[in-house]
C-alpha cells in the first residue's frame, strides 16, 4: 500500500502518621504511587478511603493530576534545578498554577527545594519510583546483558526505548566499554522521535490507520517534530518493509550513524524500539548495513523468542 503523508492541522500529603490520609497497607509500587498522587492532587477523594465508590475524580481533578505529572516530567532527564518561571516556560502552564502545584509536590516530598537557588528538583520518592519501574521490567532485565554484549562486540551504544508523546524514552542504554566517545544518552533520556532511528522505525512499523492517527495527534501536540517526521514517513515505511530496520545518518547527533528496529512483545506489536549508534568515523554506513544491522536483527529474534517462551511457561 502506498505510503501516506497527512496535512498539518486536520496540600495535604499522604505521609505516614497523618490520620486524615492513612497509608494503605501492603501496596504495590503502582498502587502506592496512585494513592499518594491522589492525596496530593485530590484531597477530597481521600476523606473516605474505605468507600471506593466515593473516590471517582471528575474532569477537573483529572486535569489537575495531568498538570502535576507534567511538572514532574519537566525535570527529565537531568533532574536539574528549575525555578517556577522555568517550569512555566517548559510546560506552558500559568505561573500561579505552577507555584501551587510545586508547593503541593514539595510538601509531599516529591520535589526538593533550594532556597539559595529558589528552585526545585525531583525528590527521592519520584526517583525511586522511576528506578523501580525501569529496573523491574521483565523485558529490561532480559535485554540488559544482551544489549551490553552487543555494544561491546560491535563498539556501539545500544538503546532500548518506548514511545511517549513526541519522544522516545530510553528504558535502558548500554555503551561499549571500548568506545572513547559515546552518545550523550542514558536511561531516562528523551530522544526526539523525528530525529532518531528509533522513532522512525516505530512509525514505519505502524499499520496505516495507527500511523495516520499518531501523526495527526503529533501535528497538533508538537508541530516542530511532526513536520520533519512526516517528510520521512514514506522512506521509513519502505525501509521497515524491505529491510526490517531504519537507518539514520547524522540526525540524532551530528557525525553519528544509527540503525533501529522494533520489538514485538506479548503485550502487542512494536512495544519497544531497539537501536544502536556510534560516531560515523567508527560506524560507516557500509559496516552498519553489512555487520551491525544483521546482528541487531538476530538480537531482536532472540529477545522475542525468549519473551514468547517466558509467556508460555
């Protein structure tokens, strides 16, 4: 089927010891996070935790929650110090709204505050939750040693990522121990979906309906990412159909070459993208296509086979 491009535009905390917000016993990470977030943003919902039917957030509550999570996401990936003004600029939220949310998040321990800098950064509870989510994913645990082995064998950096809005979020990164210069990428980094081979492989692997819906949403949410990606869609589709991977030269970082493909899991197709890159003087396109890409395809097959075997057990 011919590739299609689309036109553009079509305060109370829940901490232990607080009688009003008792901590639930024996929660999983996901339930504990949800409970605490509700206590931060939806205090009215926590007045009667014994009655689940009374804990239904309305549209306004969900919007407040989304804004709070947007604040937390603004610190990725470096977790540097940010002022309320900087957070407002990064998120597009009004400064009074940002000030109110950072106050609540600070009180709950999800942000730290520096009086000297008049700025915030993520607190340990958020970092612990993120590390737990990334580290205990069965697939990441499975992929990590194989990625490091591949990185050392081919002298590249290997990245496992999953999509989030207009970015590819790095779930795991392995750098070759023999590389003098590595990509400035680590677990938690966000790569622009239009510039990375990872993003192009993901979009190229989508079915037509899914791709058109994704690009339509991206054209509204992030036009600066949509425009270059939309131009590359036909080429990405062709590469994925004929080769099973996408090649990108100098798009992620100047002077780097990369290749990426998608990983299908029991959860669904193209759940993850797996790619590798290195400086172009160490990874010429010829070596990339003749040596590295076939190895990456073999790694994909091994990971998918082991996932399927684990699912069957």
